[in-house]
């Protein structure tokens, strides 16, 4: 396997991605109940040095991952103009020469905590998903309120695909964010305005 020269700490990042969308009305055309909904996605296509191999110890990637979290947070705030973020989610898409576990090494708490810092803290665990795939694979990233998982209005999804990533020997690390819950959510439960932010649940 060809070794790629690191260009971001110990990582070789081939490409960064940044997406933004704004929703002003619901599927039935009803206008937003308040501010429009902004969703943001930040992703990096990273060379996978473990592709083609079973490696028992993935600690080197875990240990280096906080720098990725810092940069993802920085890029989010640049893309959003520093908008207040209420929801988040994360995912990995591993090229087919890699192992699913390789990607998960870049989604653990050491990588996630700097992202939490960038959005002003996050008490709840970050909903997560992932799989192996090829360029153009569609990935659905779950979202939930960053401080209280019981806020039903903020259960949502961001669907993404990337035209030329991941290569066979790459991992796509992807984070998604939203500025509010679903438009016109009306299923009851804990309201975002009632969040205590004490235990990640309520």
C-alpha cells in the first residue's frame, strides 16, 4: 500500500468538504414556526494507513484525533458565521479496503470533545453512524439535541454523499449540525426551552 505524506499532524487529508442548507418551510409548505432551520456538514477525506490490514492497536489514531475535532469545530464556526448550534451528529464512511473499526477510531471522545467545545459545550452523547462504502454512497447522519437527548423535536437526519470520496484507502470523517429542531415539530415531550443540561438526558 502506498504511504501518503502527512499534511495535518500525522494524518494525510486529501480533501475537506463543507455543506450548508437552509429550510424555510416544511414538506407540506407550511412556513417555519420561527427561525428557518440551518444544517451544516463538515467532512474530511483521510488516508487510511491501516487499509488492507487487521491492526490490534488503533491507539495512535485515537490519540491524534483531537486535532481533527478542533479543526472541524473551527471550520463549522467559519461556515456558520458562529451561529448557535442546538443539534449534532457524527459519522464515518470507510473505503472498501478498510475496516469499519478504523473509522470508529476517529469518532471517540478525544475527537468529539473539541467539537463540543466549539459549539459551546454538549452534555449529551453524540448520535453516530457509519459503514463501508464507495464514492457516492449515501449516508444518513442522525441528529439530536446537544444537551438533552429527550428533546423529541430535535431528532432529525442529514443525508450526505460525496462525489469522489472515500477512495478505497480512505476514511471520511463527517460531522453534522443544526441550529434548531424540526420545523413545526408537534409530538410533545421535553421542549428545548426547558432543557436543564445536567446529565445529557434532560
